[in-house]
């Protein structure tokens, strides 16, 4: 998913159309490795008074038990984040992997949320998905 405030971002000049912004970890940037003249350092300029959420995708491996999804949703809600979309794929009899598209304020918010998900007894692993 996309970048959130706090992520390092870079601009790539697109001749005739402008500048496209990418998070520094984007695999798409590899296509521009041999064109350093197109790279531009950019930074976030977000008005603190404007409350805007940004998309961030996370992968959560949860224990396959009643109430696990509710526990995860509660952690998200109690951290003032939002679940935009969620998909589940059972990867083993005892675990379910979820891809969750969250809406968060910034990188600090996302990291706090991931930390609390990892601390939850229903969660085996939680990490950000880049790209």
C-alpha cells in the first residue's frame, strides 16, 4: 500500500506529466535505478490541523480461534485506526493469515498499532506489507 507521513518518500520526474511520489521501499523505484537525474528528494508537508488518514497494508497471522477477529478489530479501534478492507486465507489448521488495509494518521500511529497487535494473545505475528 502507499506511504504514510513519516515514511521516507522520493519523487520521480515523469517528463511531460509531472512528478510521481513513491515510498522509498517501493519496488517500482528499481525501474529508475539507472536514471538518477529523475530522482528528487521530497518531504511530507502535512498541516497538523488537517485530520487525514492514510492507507497502510499489514499482514496479521492470527490464532484460528473464536474471538480472534474481534480481538484484532478491538486493537485497531482502540488505537483510533480504521479497517478499510480485510481478506483472510487459512494457512494452517491453527493459524489464519489476514491482509488488512488500515487507515492511519502517520508512521508513528502505524508502528504503535503494529506493536499492540503483536502483544495481543490472538496474534502470532503482525507486520507492514510494503509495495
